[in-house]
C-alpha cells in the first residue's frame, strides 16, 4: 500500500500532496516538513530509500523518493510494495506528467519536469495520478493505457467547454444578476490591490 | 463610466482561476497569509453564487489552498454540490476536492450516498471512474455498507476501465465493512482470470493486500497464483504474486518446495532488477520456512547470496541497500553463508551513505560469533572514533552494546574485555547513551559473578577520575555511568582493594554538581563502603582507620544533607545520624562492624523485564473489584480531612520508636526474613548466593594489571586491544593443547571415527577465558509463557481475518438497496436528496424525474430478484431455527472444521501431485464450490437432504434392495442437476460441505460416484430416520449424532420425543435437571413430506470398541380427523470410525510419528476390488474420516486421529484387484475394529 505521495520543491514548498489515509491539515503539513527535513539533507548520490519517518507510518513504512532538479517526489509505502518498483513508478509518473499535461514538452527530457508547469496545473497532475494510483494501490502501469485514458477525459472536458470556459460563463451570470446588489458584497479597495497581480511574472 | 470600471473589476475578479491564484500567491511572498485570507473571502463569495461553474472554480482553488495547509472543511457542502453537477468537468473537480479533504468525521458525507450511487451507475464510464476514485479516498463504514452491492455489480462491468477500478476499491470496502468480504470474494477471485491484464493486476493487488494480513485464509488460492506466476509476463503482477508467496510459505513448507524451481528460473532469466530482487527475497523466505539442512537447497542459498553480492557490489546505492537488506534475512537462518562475505559488509561500513552503513551494522549484529566478536567490535570502535555525526556515533554505540549483549552475552568469551570496552565507550563525547552503558555495566557486574573483582577495580578507577567525565557540561549524558560505578563499588565493596580511597573519591565536594539521582546513589553506597571499611578493621581494638573513616563521613556528609534533592537529603541525613551513633559506639570500643554490615546484607538478583507482567493473577482475585466500598457521594469532603488529623496521635509513634532495642530488631529481622521466604513474589536471595565475605577473593581472578595512578586514557594502545591480543594468544595456546590431546586420543582410539569438531576452530572450541556463571533473570513462579504482548488490538486488518472457505450463509448477503436498513438514518437521507440538488432541481427537474423513474424501475427489478431470494430464504428459514436441537455450540463445532480440513486436503493434493489440471483447480477452490451450493440450493428442490442415503455397514439385508433403488434414483437426480449447472458439474453435493474430501481426489477424469455417510436408523410407514455420527473436535469424549427425520405420511407429525437407553460407556447428553431416562423433545414438527435434521450429543468413555444403543422415538400422528400416538424403535450403531476425525497431517510429521515406534501394526487384504485407486482413497477418506498424507502412484499413506487423540496411520497399496492395507495405531483394538469396518465398506461394493 502507498500511504502518501508528496511532491515538494527544494525549499519544502508542497507542490502536490496526496494522502491515502486521513490526516488533519496541520498534521499533513507537519509530515511534509518532516519528510522534507529527512530527504533534503541527503546527497544526490546516496540511496533513495529512507526508513523512519516518525509521523507517518512506523517501522513497516519506508520513504522512497527521487529528486529531479528542483522537485522531490516522495512516496511513503509499506512493505508490500517493491522498492525498485516504486522507483520506476515515480519515473513513470514524471513521464506522464510531461506527456499529458504539457504536450509541447514531449521532446523534453522527462527528468526535467518543470516545477512551474506543476504548480499551475496541480489539478491536472492529480487527474493523471488518479489513473496510476488509486486508494493507495497501483491501478495501472501500462503507459499507453494511461495516456489514452487521460487523453479521453481531457477531450471530454474540452467538449463540455472546459473549466477555462467557466469564467466566461461566470461573467455572463454576473451580468444577468441584479447589479446594484453586487457592490455591497465586494470590497472595492481590495480589487484595486489585486490588479497588479494579474500581470504575468 | 464609473459603472464600467466597476464592471470590469468584477469581471476580473471572476477571472481568477487556479492559475491566477497561484500567480498571486507567488507575487505576495511577503504577506502570503494575508493575501490568501482575502482569496478565501472571495472564494466564499463565489461559493454563494448559484452558477455551478463559479462554484467549481472556487472549489478548485480551495483544493490548492488545502494543499498549503488551510482547513477547507467549511466548504464541504459546496464540494458536495459540485460533485453532484451533471457535467464531467465539474464533477471531477468536486470529487478531487472531496478526496483531498473528506474523511470519516465529515458529516456531509452521508449526504453523498445517493449521488455516488447515481454516478456509479452512470452510462458515462468516466463519471463512474471519477466516483470510484473519489470514493476510494473517503469511503466510510456507512458508505461501504450501502454501496458494496453496487460496486460488486461494477466488478462485472463491460468496460475493463471500470472493472479494474471496482476491483481495486473493494479492498477499501472490505476494510470498512468486513462483512462484505465473504459475499464478494468469489467474484473477486474470478477477476484473477479476467481477460484484461489491468483488471487481473488489480485483483492480484487486492488479494495480495488481503493475504498479507491474514495469509492462512488464502492458502487455498496458492494453486491459482502459481498458475498466474508461471503464465503472467507483467512484472508488477509477478512481483505482487511473488511477494504474496513469500507471506504464504511460512504457513505451508511444501508450497516452498514447489516454488523453488520456478523462482530460480526467474532469477536466472529476468533482466528486471526489481523482479530479481523480489524473487531472491521469496526464495529466502522459502528457505527459512523449510527445515534447514536439506542438502539440495544449499545451491539455492548459494545462488541467492551470490546474486545479493552482485547487488551489494553494484555502484547503484539503491541496489546496494536492498542487497544488504535481503542479506540480513538470510542471516537469520544461514549465518554461515553470509559470514563468508564479511569483508564486503565491513566495507559497507565505510560507505558515505548513512542508510547503507546502518544496514551493514544490522548485518554485523547477526554475524558475530564467539570467534570474531572481538575483532568486529574492534573495527566498530575504530569507526566510533572516526564518525563525525553524533547520531551515527550513537547508533554505533548502541549497536556495539547490542552486539555484545545479544542473547544473554552469548558470544562474549572474555568479560574483562567487555568491561574495558564499556569503559572506553565512556570516553565518547556528547553521547546520549550514558544510561545504556551504565545499565550494561550493572548487568554484567550483577550477573557475571566471576567478573565482579575486575569490574569493581575498573569502577573504582572511573570514580577516581570522575572529573574527566563530568568536567565538560556538554557531556552530561555520560555521567550516568557514575551511577553504575558507584553502585557496583558499593554493592561489591568486598572486592575493593582500597575501599578507603574509593570512599574518599565518592565524597568529594565536586560530587554535589552531579544530578540528584546519582548523588543519592553515591551517598547510599558511601554507607556500604563505610561498612566494608569497618569490617576490614574489625577486631583491631581502637582501630585508628575505622575512626578516621567515621570522621570522614561526618565531615563530608553535611554537604549532601543540604542538597536540594529530596532523595539525597533524606539519605544523607539518615546516614549521617547513623555514623554519628556508630562513632559514639566506637569511642566506647564497642564492636559495631557486624551490625553495620548486616544493614546491607543480602544480594540482589536480576529480574526479567517482563516478570511483573507475567505474574498470573491468583484465582479469585478480581482486580477491578473494590477493596473497600467506594465512598458514597453523600460524605461531604470537608469533614474527611478533619477526621484524619484528629485521629493522628504523634505521641504513640514516638514512644514506639524508643522502645525498640537491638534484640527486638534482630527478632523482627528474623520474622521478616521468614515472611519473605514464604512469599513467592518477594525477590529473595537464594541460600547459595548468600553473601560470603571470605569467598573467592580478588586474587582468584586473572586480573590484568592496570596502573591505577594513570588516568583513564591509556596512551598508545587502548586497553581492549590488549585483551584482543591476549585472547588470540590464549586461543592459540588452547588450540595447541587440544591438538596434543586429540593426538593422544587418536593414538588411543585409532579405530574410532574422526571427531566432527576437529576442523579449524569451530564455535565450540572457544572456551571462555574463565568459567562464567551468568545468572539468569528471575521470573515469577508459574509465569505464563505466552509472548503475545505486541499485538496491536486496533489493527483494522484484524476484522478481515475471515474464513473464506466456509459456504455463504444467507444472512451474509450484501445489503441490496431496496430501503435503508436503519430507520433512523432514512430521514437524513431524504433530506439530502431534496436539499443537495436544490439548484439543479430548478434547471433540470425533468431530468430528475427521469432519473427517479429509472431508479424505481431498477429497484423493482431488484425487488423481483429479491423476492426470489426471499422465497428461498424463507424455505431455509423455516428449517433453520428448528434445526439445532442441542446448543449451537455443537453445531458450530461439527460444521466448520470439516470444511477447513477439506480445504487442507485439497491443497495437499495440489502440493503432492506435480501437474495440475486446471479443471481440478476450479473444484479445488472451496469457495467457488460454496457458491455452487448457493445457486444449487436456490434452484434445486429443498427436499434434497432427505434423499435416501448411502448405507453404512450395519444395514440389514432387508433394506438392501430398496437401497439400491434409491441409489439409482439419486444418481438420476444427480445427472439432472449436472445438466442444470453444467459449469459446476464436478460438484456433487448432497449434504453441503460434507463431501468435500472427495473434491481433492477429483483430479482424474473419472467423476466419483456420489457418497453419503448417512445410514438408515429406522423407518415405518410414518417416518424415516437416517443418521450420521461425527466426533467433536473440542471435546474428546463427545460425539454428535445428526439424525434426519422424514415424514413419509400424509399427516402432520408432532411432539416427537427421542430417547436412548444409556449404557455404561455411552450416554445421551440431556439438559441439566433432566433425569437419566428422560427423553429429549425434537424441536420441530414435520408437515407431510418434509424432513428436518436434529443433532444429539453423546458422551462416550471408551472409544476402542464399537457399540450399539437401543432407543425409541415416540410421536403423535395428526391427521384431519384423528391423532394417534406412535412409536418407533431403533438401534444406534456407534462404529469406531465415527470416533475418528479427519485431521490433516504433513508428511514430515507423519514420518516422525511412524518412526517413534509407539504404534502397533496390523494389516488387511481386500480382494476383488475393481475401482480406480483414487475412488478407493476417496471412499476411505469419506467414510472413515481419513486424510491422504502422500500419494505415489498406486500407494498412499493416510492419516486420521480419534477424538481421544489416538493416531491411526494407513499405508494403502493396490495391485491388480488386490488392495493391501498396512495400518498402525497406538491402540490395537481400535485399529482392529476400524480395519473391520473398512473391510465391510468395501465388501458391499
């Protein structure tokens, strides 16, 4: 069983977390911090297995991780998983992320999953992950199958107009609302502050 | 214009999607928290909108914030709203958010049941997929119970995409709702052979996960997995299966034998490291489970070790790590083959990777022997010096101590060396493990008597140089060692050369800076030393030295009296007063030494750490009961303390104090000793270990000279190295001596065989430096040996420890969604179905209606199905409550064990016969058979159990021809049934699981004729009784007689009473209070044409002879116009066979049994038997309750056990038409009778 999948960057900022067992939010953050602490002090040329996260698991659990450029991919698994298998799986997932989310980066080496790509498409990465791991168990390892399923779902989303179309519809919804009511609920001052944030960074 | 600006801003506000949020957070690095809180405010606004798109966008952002650690549970209801959107895009967002933040405590979860159910049955496979994925993360016991049936249907969905997800989620459902495991298991097993590899992989995954926790329930699946292993090419699946076998082999060694070959093939052929590694791991597990010493397996061990060596030598750190990990598993059983790679492992100690170093350390722990312990520890000590990080150094320190102290200091040949190692370890800077070293010192000094002199000398040096240890405040961890040093010096002070000096060292003013508990030990032991000094100078009149000692104490102790630590202060002032008193006596020239030493007489023995826990609770002691009546609430609190104070009488205690004189003291001590001697729980000194003052002195022990004036750091070579050298020399010397001796011996006994241990330095050759008497730890008398202290009672997997081979009971059917099982919950449910889709209702009321209609239709269909079910159920129910005559216990005792033993014998056959025909496997798996029983019992007429039964030997001739006819009829029926269930054709069940023994033998093409053990008891025109006798597993003097009553008449039979004339040997068990001749009421009535079964328990004393009991059944025949009293006599025949219980026996145990020579033999020849050998075996198995141990061609060994534990072994051989049976049993007359019965069985066919 996989107990958790954590992706964070070199500073310990979470980029994607997926717990297959319930932990409260503060506990989750604590686990991320602890794991980061354990993983970050290790050289790149040491082994990728770690025993003894005190917060998650216990003696039966292992941390298996890979470090790509600015990102750490950490799996917390128990003894029923094959260590080397999970290492392969991490590589596989990185590959999927680059293939499925960013079609244009197909030619890129998959070991260079860009952190920025991941941040802005957290939801999509989640959807990919769901096709690979479900409820803590490995669902599918056949590459073609996974890519095909993700593609199909993306296509379906597009046919529905996608989430990207949501704001447009939201705007139209707002336009249909009774205008005088709105300003009461909105702090105009706030909006002014937010304007600069929209410029691309 | 202004309006336009406002509008534009609003547009932008709604523009903010996930990307904008992330960008915003990145741009507000300084005030992230503030920015996020404004964002959350916005999100709250957005969630208030009616537009589902806006909501979905908000929920998506919340998911991101949740990752950052923000609690978003307040939006749970909105998440449910988004989940119930009809659009896949939004639904997916909703389920994602739910899977991230829902848990069992989320109360809105119960609102989702209907929504999820709807999604599960959605025509769009991705809706279903998303729902399954989400559910896998937040499934609760309630959801699991309500949806189990829906998910089960999805397991047979047409789309593999859905199937695999449904299969996988079943594991979560099982965890939350264990009752679903048994009904769902047959289908899950089917999925192991699904055409889609993904589904297959998922099923393997789930079963492996289940089996890992409760392996014994899944042993019967071994053949199936074996087939998968040899056929599958998917490495993931292979790894899982191989891992599973690793968990199964400890339970079934024969499985291991079967596995070795394919696994070695895989090891040789695979290129995938992960697969290779798992294969090696499982081979190791197999080797561990097999009894060691089998010569043909040494090749496998060699192969494993060799492959692991390649892994460890690999440059990839991961492989190195795993190699070491697996190596440590081999170490436990085959230390020799690992020890040859010591070089490699010591090399790993130098690795830069800490994980690898730690693994190597673990390995070293198991690799030590008497021979190499000193060498290895020396190497480790070098590493201790080199190690940079304190954590690693501390780890090294604990490992050194672990290695040395393992299994009661088994490998230490020289304790002086060990003590010096410990002393050297005290020089470690900043270690946290001072107390560990201290406890080792104490342990060794207390338990190894011979070492005490040396230890005391060393400790005295330590005390003398205490400033070295305490000088640095950072090293305070190590000062714990002084605790041990002080105690050892005090307790074994008779070994001290100069107690005066040590006493002085212990009373230095600097001691006051030590932690309180150490000071307390110092003070106490100073008093012990004082006693020793007094004793030394005993007899010298006006001893100057003794008086000086008293003066020293009187001078120095006041420092401790002022201590802030209560313990120190108390002890110091106590001892100070004592010394003052003694000084007075000394001045009067009174001999005091004797009395003072008596204060500290007696010896402490080590007590095992679990001793307290193991003290059995004496009979009649209820720890939860109140000793005194609890104070009643009415007693007000304020009067209580008053009473306490008023009652106290200080005068009284004072006067008592003064009265005590020396004699009285002595007398009391005597009394106390007596008391302690009689008290089993008091840890007392054994008479032999009473302190003897002039016993083996210091000079007795070969002490290495240590210059006490030199500070602890010996320049140049550390002390332990000297020991190493000494030890080597000593061993060489011994070896040489032994060789001489051996030569002599050889000369003397030349003709005799060579001694086995003459090889170079085997373990036993190394004798300890001095005879060491390791005192074992004390345990309380009659302590319970059980060691299951470490089982976690909260493990959720415990609930899944379910026997999967038992046939399904009707009560176990999964709840079908006709209506909710609990009335309480339904209102909530209704509310949710109204309230959740509030806004969708407006939009899509029509859709809703359609849905509802569909739902209704579906439920109708299901109701129909249910009805069918119900009819069957009702039929069964009719009979069920009436069935058990005796308590349910007997029923349980009789029914399940037969099925388990049957399962075992199935597996036996697979394990013993090499090629496995796949058809046989399907039959082999008992749960599919169970399913078959289910379906067949649903379809076939209920009258089956009352079918005429095959007969037992005692049948009379008169019924014979009739019987034949019945048999024919039955066979016909059987055929019909087969037609009906052709896919279960091999299953001929007439009495549930009772015939399952024969399942195992159906490996050949020819099906067995149907068999039954029920034989006719009696019959007349109204009623017919058939019966079967079976032994009771739990009670060695009870047998259960199952009698089936069949009403043959057109009238109603009622008030049936069953009575038996007891013999001296056998008695019918009657309810308490009933007389010895009272009859038992059969707890049911029989309508015309109906039959039913009742069970009666008999107690038997001797089982070696068959016997008959006479009995009568009385009943009332009630027809429309009249009712008559009728009576039927019968004879119950207890055959010796009926005392036998089918018991599986492994071939090795079987061989041992035969070798033991306790069994007496007998034999039997049967001529003219022309039935296939496996039919013959099946008959013996079935009719005489035997199980096959091993079968080779036309020869088989069989085993059974009587209820009183007699072993019965058969060797059955056949050639042509002759069958010879050689039998052995520890009870000849029982054996004779059993053989006679076997003969009868075969004479009839």
